[in-house]
């Protein structure tokens, strides 16, 4: 079996795995006495497994290798076709949903965006929600495994800013192995910790009083940073549950919390990604708290210390959630509006989603390590204005971040901005207004679907987006998930070869 997994095309292996996993929501549907939904998943699973079996018989054990520098077409095909396979049982189980809608739903789930076109989630079968949550959870696992197995050897996807350490890429001893074998081996390294953390958060949330199914959905949404839940939003889960979610969201700030990345040369308190995240969340929380306190002071509520404390917690939780591109909103973030009489600053959340989380994590966005490199470059350039003959100090890695690393980060930021502008322009041509187009573009390219409900003066919903606009936004989700710089680098590499 392992030999076939190593030699078979990666896309076929993933279709077979998707078919096997469809049996999980099928069992849930039969338990909930919804046989029509269960049959839709069972029939779809059988089709996927039959296709995989027939290909295995035809393919045999013929070795197949993928050139690592041509992986972008493979990854793009996975993000286009696997959601289409996942959408088959959803469209079959929900006759009112077209296949195009189901495909968009699943592509947003698999890219961990969480942009749902389901307008009434409470009326949808729990098996459908479970499948959406599983798609997001599996998409997060795929992102982590693909980053270490496929992008790390190319020094892309943020790895261009990471110093090579023994075992960081070749821990599984793969060398020039095929893409499928590399991905399979790295997934086996990450999966135990990824699943154990999900299980731990699930148990903690149940202990905090969250219903079992909702706790499972929230646990998968947090570890994958997809933000996919079985209702319109996170809701009032309680302070203790929010604190548990907050603690597990920290995992998306740095790759050091998951195995498979080799040695960590720096201690925890000197990790550049964690330091940057603490600074950003702290400053944003203070800004939001000060803004609400000034508003409350004008309404004679400024001395309400319990309300101030809830506003501070709501700002910290929501800031970290959007920084990790999860998109959960604390109940205290909403309650702070009652305390101060001011509308929460949605533009701040948009900026946090743009910054993003850690390299080789499930979070999207520009990434904290790139921000750290650009900050160090700004610092040295400011010092060079005072001392023109100054030489960049620090150790080798610090000098690398402030020079070559910062230039790579600047290139990615510019390509990211140009891609966002092109996406907004496409949405404008399709009839969407400028402000709405900007919100949907940032939400899609940063893989933060819930952002559209809180970024503007009025909440927006993905269900209002037309079919051409959904195609544009789906492509933006894929580019945001794969990282635009990967696409650019591989295109340039192919151009040089030609």
C-alpha cells in the first residue's frame, strides 16, 4: 500500500482519501435519522473509491516522480478538483443548492477560508456541517504538510526567510522522492500532534459547557484556522471557552509548535514571529480599548471597570483570531459597543487579517516573519540615515533578515498588493461596488471568510455574490492559500528554463 501511495499521482491518492472520509458524515447522518443525507455521502464515497481502485489496477506499481519545481500546477489542480469531489455529496444532499454553490462552499472550506454561502445554517443537517468542518480541518493539515514537504525544498512559502537547520527539510529522509511520498511522510509526522491538539481542545470546550458537536466544530475550526462552525458565528460560548480557544490559536503564530520543522535555534521568548504577534495584538487591543473608553467617558460610563475589562478581553481575543485568519468574534467585542456607543473598528480587523500568522502554519496573509524582516529593514534604514557608513550588526541570521530576507518579504508584499488590486478590478467589472469589492477581496485572499460580516459599516454575506464573482473570489482564495510568490517564482523558473 505504501509503495502504491509513493508511486501513484498525488491527486488520485487524495480522491481516494476523500472518499473514505465521506463515510464519517454518512454515519453521523444515519445516527441523526437522516437517511437521504447519509445515502448521498455513501454513494459519493463508493464512486471515489471505485475510481481510485480502478486507477490502482491500471497503474500498477509503475514508479512516478514529480519534479519539485513544477508543483504549482499540481497544487492548483488539487485545490480546484478536490473541492469539486467534496461538493458532490453536498449538492446531492441539499437539492436547493446548485453544484456551483456546493463547489464554492467546499473550496472555501478546503482553503480554510470559511466563506459560507449557506444562509440558514441551523436548518442544514449536522452531517453537512461536519463535512464542512472536516474539509477545513483536512485543508489545514494539507497546508502544513505541503509547506514542509513541497515548498521548503524550494525555499518558498516563507521558507526563504528561515535559516536552514539540520532536519528541517530532510527529516523524513526523502531526498529526491516523489511529491506524493514526501507529502505522505510529512503528513504522518504532523498528523499525530495536529489530531491530539484538536482532541484536547474538543475535550476542554466540552468541559467548559459547550455542546459536544459544537465543541468539535469549534476545535477543528481553531486548529485549521478555518472559522467554520455550525451556526452563523461563534456565539456566546463563555469566557472559559474563549480563553481555551485563545490559547490554541497561539499555535498558528509559529511553526515551532508543530513537529516536522527541525531544530529551533532560538528560545521561545526570542521567537521573531511570537514577538511580532504579541506586539501587534497588544497595540491593537490598547487602541481599541482606548477608543471605546473615550466613547464611554462621554456617556458617563468610563468608570465602569467590569465593562472595561470585558472590552479589553474582547479586543485581545478578536485581534488574535483575525491575526491568525480564523475570524472568530468575541461576545465582549460586540458588548463593547453597548458600553461605549461606538461601532467596533472593522478596518482594524482587515489589517490584522492582511498581516496573517506564522510561516508553515494554517494561517494565511502576508505572515509575521515577513513583517518582522521589513521592520528590521526599516530600523536599519532609519539608522543609516543618521550614520551613512553604518554596517548592519547582529548575528548572521539577523543580518540576513534585514537584507536579503527583507527584500524577499518586500517582493511578496508588492505581489500580494498587485494581486489584490487585480481582484478588486475584476469584481468592479462584474458590477460590485469598490468598498464591497475590497472587503470581499481581502477576505478571500487572506482566507478569512468571516471578515465580510465585521469589516464594513453593515455586515455582508457571501450568498449575495454572483457566479462570476464567486469564480474570481475562489481563484483569489487559492492564490492566497498557495502564496502568490510561489506562483511567481515557479513561473520565472520555467521562463528561465525556456
